[in-house]
C-alpha cells in the first residue's frame, strides 16, 4: 500500500510539472505572436506610414550625397576642354609654387618648373590670376583655379636655389594630396623635355611684339643678325660681397669679339638697369641701347638671334628663349652665394661660360 502511495505521489508530481510546462510555453508563444503582430503593424513595409518614412530617409541621404559631390567638384575636379570643344570632367590634384622672390626672371623659373614637375608626376599646375607674368606672355595654363588656400595640401621644399631637387619629380611622391612647393626652382632640369611647350607659352603678347617690331625698324636692324646683351647692375653692385657678382667691361668685349668672328656683321642690342654705365664703359660702334620698360627690354633681348648675359635670372631667361648661341658670365654666382648653386643644374650644358 505504501508503495502504491509513493507511486501515486510521483505520478501526480509528473502531471503537475507537465501542466506547468505546457501552460508556460503556451503563454510565451502567445506573447511572442502578440509582439510579432505589433511589430508587423508598426513596421509593415507596405504601409503608407513606412513608405513615407523610407522616402524621407532616402531624400535626406540624396541631399547629403549631393553636398559631398558638390564639395568634391569644387576642390578636386578640373573641367578641361576636350575634342570639338566638349567639356569633360576628370579628378585631379593640383600643384602650386610659392616663389621666395617676386621679380620677372624668378617668376618665370617657378612657372616653368611647376609645369615640368606637374607634367612628370601627373598633377595639374595652377597659377594665380594676378601673377605678373600674365601681363607679358600668352600663357595657356589653367587660370580658373585660384592658388590661395588649397585644401588637402602638402608643402614641399627644394634643396637650394640653384640645385635640381630630384625628389620633387619622384614617381613615388604622394598623389593623394594637393602640393605646394616653396622655393626658387632655378634649374633648367625641371622642365627638360617640355622645352618646346615652355617656349611656346612664353610667347609675347601682341602689343609688346608690335612695340619691339617698331624699335627694330627705327634702328634699321630688322634684317640684321642681332645679339642681345643684358647688363645687370642695380642692386647687384651693392650686394657684391654676398656673391652677387657683376662682370667687368672686359667680359662683354671678349664675348662680342667671339660673335664677330663667328657671324657676319652682327649688331649688339644692349639692355640694362644702368644705361649710363653702358654709355661710359661699352663704347662700340656696332651696338644700340634700348632702355624702356622691363617688359619691352625683356622682349627685345629674347627677340634677338643670340645672347650675351651677365648676372641674374632676367638675363638667363632672355638667353634661354633665343634660338642661337648663348654666352654667360661664369663669375656669377660667387661665394658665399655660390653654395646655393650647382652650375650644371643652373646653366644649360650648351651655353658658353666666360669671365
């Protein structure tokens, strides 16, 4: 009897446990289905409320995307004329140069070097709308992008004024940012290979060409072989102890004699920032002095057939843009300025150096 009673108690326990389990599961399932029903009502993808919510979200995302795209267009897209004058867009990074000095010859170096460097590393060279060289030359460079405050900008530096800094032309240079180079960049090696482009872009404006033609006609030398002679004096005379050396009259006489031996009846067209010095020191019968604006003087020198230059970048560029023989004063620069220059980087190898 006792055994039967124990079995009865055990059986009752199982029955109660089973009832409790079934009741719990039934309630839990009902709650789950109830929640699912609520969720279905709240987040029914086909309900008008949900569709409106999706449309509002998509509209916000589209607005944000358009703002980002507009920002990219302003900072990283260049519009360039394609074939048949059709405008195309391409992503680009820009290269600018901030010169340490502001005179014409120095500006020409930074322009030409920025063109050469940008061409080598596949960047877009840019130029300020107010750059002084735009007054003198018919330059083609994109001027629609201002150079000030470039975003996402890396600053690079040259080794020295008259040294070729090969790292600036490296194919491994960071191409994820815009680049600004600070320096003089006074080496012909930066634009070696695009000389034709540089000479084409340094084409004189029409009004300056007309003035030069008028000068040559009045001097009656239009059909003569002309040798441009640049005589730099001015501030260089005061800075001689710093290495800004200027040549003596004997340098010019020696250079002119060489051209007289090689050419048939050349005439020497002289330009200087010190006209009186030329009159007092370079007394030759086959010469003419032109003393006008900086732009006209430069145009006269570069329009000659050959060149004799003294010191500085003004004369350097007038010689570079002529098509004939160029003689340079090998006494410039002198110590201590000489430490910032490497002659093979500064003077082209086909130029002739005299002292």
